[in-house]
C-alpha cells in the first residue's frame, strides 16, 4: 500500500496533537513532518511524545526541512502562519489542507491563487457531520426563505481567538446563497440597547465563549407558530482530524485546484 506522507503544522497544539495521533493510527498514511513556531518548548521533541509514542519525527520550526518528504501539509494554525506555509507549498509542489479560520479577503485570494498551482482543500470545518449539516441547511433555507427569521448561535472554548467562528460564517454563507442574499449586506453580529424591530431580511449571529467547548452550532428558522433548529455539536476534535485525513487522501490525485469539503464528500450540487 502506498503511504500518503503528511506533515502537520502546529504539531504541539490541541489540534496538531490530534492530527499526529490520527495519522499514526491510519494504515495508509505516515507522519512526514511536524512544525511549530520558533521558540516553542516543543521544538526538538518527538511529535508523538505527548502521547508516549515514538514517531521518529522531530518537531521543528524550519519549514523547508519539515516538508522535505511531505506530499501534503495539514494546517489548523493562524492565518498569518498558514499563509507563509501556503506560499512555500505552492512554490514547492506540496498539497495543502487548510482548516485555519479568520482569513480576510486578501488571505482568501491568496488561497485561491495557490489552488492554481497545487491541490488545496480549504474549509472552515473539516468535520464530516458539519459538512452534511451545511447541506441540510442549504435545503432547509430554500423552504424557509419567507416568513422565517434566521439566527445562528455558536459556542466554543475560551481560547478561540476569532468570532463568529468560521463554521458559523460558512453556515450563514450557505443559507444566504440558497435564498439569494449577500451575507455581507444582511448579517447582524451583535445586538445591544434599543435595536428596533428585527429586520426580516437579516441573518443574526450570536457568539458564546467559555470553558472547553469544542464547538456547538445551531441554526434557528423562527416562524409564526413554529421553530426549526438544525444543530451540530462536537465533543472531540477527532472528527476534525479524521475529516482532514479524508481531505488529504482526496488530494492524492489532484495536481492542482481549490476544493472544499463538499467536494471531498461528494456533496456539491
């Protein structure tokens, strides 16, 4: 069996460790590199040390050295770091799976440009369940496009640095596209004071941060006499790691192109 050689960015972080563990357990993949920021206490340690494993792959900050043998880099870090990694991958024929959130328009444009050179899967959430939920939301929105107010509520752990979550924003984008609205024009991200009556054309967002919540998302379609809720709740990051591995496998025969998890899962209309 041909082994898919995968490198992990942010290898000592919560998500990075989950990815290392998932790759070690996969029969068709091998850990080829592990990255972390210069100055991290994990530099020079075995990437599996946190779990008492010996992978033979040391965590390092040198991007070129870490990616020497890699077919694909999986990155769930921060936008500025991901974009540096992306530039190198595009120039050196390394595929990339990007689960990082919080990109501005320029960052998203850079990702699109990289997709012209190498295969890139870019998704705000790699969970299979979340991406099936997005498909359900698209279907629901088309039926609830009149007479229903739409609100999106998300909760994450206290350490998350961006809000709303990338997944909540993606949910809003999917719904807005399905009903012919522009999310940039109709999104409401906070309410305080005397706000006036709700504009029925808006899509509202509410954010909760605290504790160790991995990720909860609920979309409410609120009509007169009924309320429909579509929810996804994550109890472990392992779902994101498994989805990222599916994305890496998907890229194995894609020389270039920008893809989403709907492509990976065959959900695109």
